[in-house]
C-alpha cells in the first residue's frame, strides 16, 4: 500500500477500521481499512455505491460508531473518545449528496447552523447569533460566491447553489477536515465540476483537508492527486490519480464477492 | 476578487443582515402584539379565567373521587348499550359509504356531468359536513322518535359529507396518464370511470372509510345524550341521578370500545395498504 | 388438479366470509331498528321536518349573533389550549425526538386518554368544575383536541426528512439545537395546517357544547328544536353553515400562504 508523503504529519490516520451493521447479515460494510491522509490533502475515495464509502466518512465524525479499529485525528484517537461528541464533530465539516439544507430557513441561517457546535443551546434557540458568527457565515458564503442570495429561502435555490451553501455551512464550522459524501452525485456534469471546483479551491485557501467520496472516475482524475479505491468494504487501490489504469478500475467496480478472499490470501 | 473587495462585500451583506433582522423583529413583535390582543379580547368575552380553573380544581377532584371506584356491577346493564353503539357505527358508516360514491362522482370536477351539478353537490356536502352528528341526531330524534335509528341516520349523513368530499378530491387528483391511454383506445365515459378512475381511488377510499368508522364509533358513544341510542344515554342518565360510580363504569366502557376500535382499525388499515 | 382444488377452497372461503358479513350486518340492523319499512317511513318525516324550516325566521338572527361569535371564540381558545397541551406532549411522543421509550409511552398514554373521551363529556366535567358558560366549553375542546393534535404533531415530527437532522448533528449541534433548527422548521407547516383544520372542526364541535351548558350557539339550537320552532332552527342551521363555510375558505387561503 502506498504511504502518503512521510514528511507531512498525517491529519487523519485510520487503522484497521471495520464496521458491521446490526441486521447487515454479518457482511461487513467496512473491512479492516487503514488509510493516512496528510494535512491539506484533497483525497478522493472512489468506488461504486455500496462500497462502504459513506460508512467510512461517518465513522470519522462518529455519526456511525465503528465495530473495530481506530481513527486518529492530529495524533489523538477519536474513536475511543467517550466525552463530548460535539467537540469532535465540529472539527469535521460534512457535505452530503442530498445537500441536507433545512429548506424553510434562509441561506444565511443554514450557514449559521455550522456555528451551532460552538454555541450554547439557549441563545441559539432564539435564532440569535453573535456578530462574529454572522461575519464568518457571510465570508464562507462569499467564498462559494453565494453571498448575494444570503436572505433567500434555501428551497428557492437550484441544486448546485444548494450544494454551494452546504459547502459554506461546512466551512463555517472552521473545520480542519471536510468530509464530502458524494457531493455531486445529484448534479449534472457542468454544475458538478463547478461545485467540486468551489470545494477544492476554498479548502486549498483555508488549508482544509478534504476526504471526498465519488463514484465517477472522470471527476476523481480531474480533482485529486491521490485516490483511494474501495470495493465491498475494502481498500483495493491507493495511489496517484494518474495511476488509475483500466485494470485497477475493473478491480474497483467489478470485483466479485469471492475475489476479496483470494486477494487477501 | 481582491481581498479588499471581498471584505467590502462581506461588510455590506452583514449590514443588510442586521437591517433585515431588525425588520423581522419588528414584524414579529407586531404579530405577537396582535395575537395577544385578539386572545385577550376573546378570552375576556368568554370569561377565560385561570383563577376560576384553579378554584374549580377541588370540584373536579370531588367529581372524580365520587366516581371511584367504578361500580363494575353496572357493567351487566351496559352490554346492550355497548352492542348498540357498535351497531349504530356500523350501519351509519355503511350507509355513508354507499351514499358517498354517487355524491363523490357528481362532486368531482372530472366526473361530474355538469358544472351546476358539481357546485350543487359540493354545497350539499359542505352542509352535511358542517352540521355535527349530534345536531342531526337531535333533529332526527324529533322527526322519527327516540332510539338508535335516529342515531344511525345522524352518523350516516355527517359521514356521507366527509367521505364524499374526501373521495371527490381523490378522484380529482387521479393520475391522468392511464385515463388518456384509455380514451385513446376509444373507451366510453363510463368505462373510463370504471377502469381508469375507480381502481386508482379505491385504496384511499377504503382506508378513509375505515378511519371514518373509527370516528363514528366515538360519535356513537355520545349520541345517547340526545336520546339517539348507545352508551351515551346511560352516561347522562347515571350522571343526572348522581350515580357517579356508574357513570365511571360507562366512561370505562367507552374507553375500551374506543381503544379496541382504534387498534382494530389501525390493524386493518395496515393490512390493506 | 391441485390448483383447481385450491381455487375451489378459496372460493368457498370467500362465500363463507360473505355469509358471516351479511349475518353480522343483519344483526346490526336488527339491533338499531333499521328495517326497510322504518326507513321508508323516516324519509318523508325528515323531509317534512326540513320543509317546515322554510321560510327561515330571519328576525331570530338578531338573538343569535352573540352566541355565534361566542362559538368562534370557544373554538379559537380551544385551539390555543390544545396547542399548549398538545405541543409538549407531541414532542415527547415523537420517536425521533425523545429517546427514552418510557417517557414516550407515557406521553402517548396521556394523549390517548385525552383523545378518547369526547369533548362533550369533558364539557360535562368542566361545567361541574367551573360552572356554566363558554369557559368550560373552551377547556373541554382544548383538552380533547390537545390529545388529537398532540398525536398529529408527533406524526408530523416523525415524518420529517432526516437529512438536515444528520447534517446538523455532523456540525456538532446539540440535541435541543437540532430540534430547533432542523426538526421544528420542517414540521411547522404541518402543525399550522393541523391547527387550522382543527379550528374548523372546533367550530363544528362548539356548536353542540351548548347542549350541556358549555356556551355557544348549541343552547339556542337545542331550545328551538325542543320547542319545535322549526323556522328558528332553520336560521340557526344556516348560520352554522355560513360560519363553517367562511372559516373553510379562510383556512384554505391561509394554508396556501404558509408553505
């Protein structure tokens, strides 16, 4: 397995991560995954749907609890952390396939929800945020070029615009890492490239590490230096985007259930 | 964008945000003031009075305490009334189902023979809906005499209004695709209704009919208050005679009926859908 | 061969079932005195009854204004009380909001209790507690509708899109913040729709509360019916019809504007 640039300290280190869902008939969604992601890297996790990409991201910010293995963030283990989950989660921005904006709230309020993790419950329940938070939110909106629509309701926006707002919400957390789960799967190609462009550019400018799930090879080649290929819950490739040969792609997309065991042996 | 222009854009949006928030706050305050004024005025008009409620607590407690323990020997006498309650609901709903089918077809825009018929039907159905079962029961009791028969008619009429309107709206909301396909094959109007519309509407209609039966059971438990049969008669009679232990038994039985019908209806609906 | 036997059995099954249903219906009909002859006799009697209402005695409307308006107020306050009772209980009863099953089931039990006792029976209680008048009427409506609305609120909360909830959890928002920013905004239009609808129902229910002395137009209705003042009864019924129709229109108008 390719190790990332050893000079850079890993931002995220995943060690032997496995997850089997209750009721999943014993088939693991993740099977002994180990990956290192360097600070500032734009990593694409490539694989067909059902490969376990979503579960992997959700194990990092603990929306899903892994069955085995560890995740280290900046050297600190976060899988075993039993205390304040909020403190962990706010360090990871997340972007979803379905955007997951609160449709009836304004764009600005949606972005401000990215600040909730830093604020106590009582004041925010009145939808009142400190001036500093508003500035952060509007700056993040400006980064994805959506500040001119700050006061519209989220459901008046197109899909691409909604996803840009969702990216702004993730940025507003001032995270060290953004986890993007199929961010462009519901968008047409032109808009998809635009949205990925905004994601990569703002991450670069702010020095944020990105783990981005994709299932389209073109985008992976276009937007990332390094690609991790997943199939049936296991990592089957880890290397530069340029090294994605047809043979490797076949392994990612068309691997039969039996082949996993053969490869391990 | 230069850093300077970026900052300027952010600052102006921020100013706009605080302006909008201020405007929203004012609007919210105006609405809140209006709501409080309306509630205050109407509350005063109907004598809403929390103090009276607090003062009434001992009376309520007294009322309840006199109901306990429920006189279970009274159950023996409630058997017939209980069955009657269910029977009223069964026939009331059944008649409503039968009546509501033609009314729904006449009162749906896409199946009505004529707009005049449509409006007349909708108006009639609205009239049926807006008059409570108990009002119908009162009228029927004085028209055809005391007893469950008046109760059946009362439930039937009110439920017809409800069911037919619901069904008419379902008919108006059917998927046009299959209907156009049938018209393209040269099917007649009646055939289109029978094979294009009815199958699409049936599941919702059945589901709503079952829900209506559940509602009718509840309604049937109080029809007796005006002499239209069922448990309500025992309820009001025992209360007027201050036999609160027996009243409690009546309420207990009503509970059981409502729960059982709720449970059974939910089960049937879940199986059908 | 086997398929044929199967089908035959299936048909027998259905015939038997139909027989049972018919027998049950006949038994019910007998129990409630529903016979063709009675029905034939009843329809003319009812027709005659309504015929006697014409022409309505319009002067009577003057007496009715006050109780009619009172009916609306009772419905309004019934709804407000229902909201106050139903909202917290509904939130507690929603499975995606309340994690504790004990708390959830307790809330559901209370809602069921409030729901299954008719508003008229509640009215009798409250009249006993606070005296005659519209106040106990509003309380009775509020308690019964609180039970109904609470359950509907809970269902509306359970049916929201879980995506934004997950997204907010991922930002590190706390439980209360998730409820306030992701759950309530999504369920709110449903809440308003239910409240408007039950306001309509409330007006219809409030028209009978007067029968047990709990205010509203029901008292006049009962009195005119009992005294066989058909033409006055006609006016009351028309007034109720007009009120409910207007409210129906108004709530459709409002509903169209909240989404």
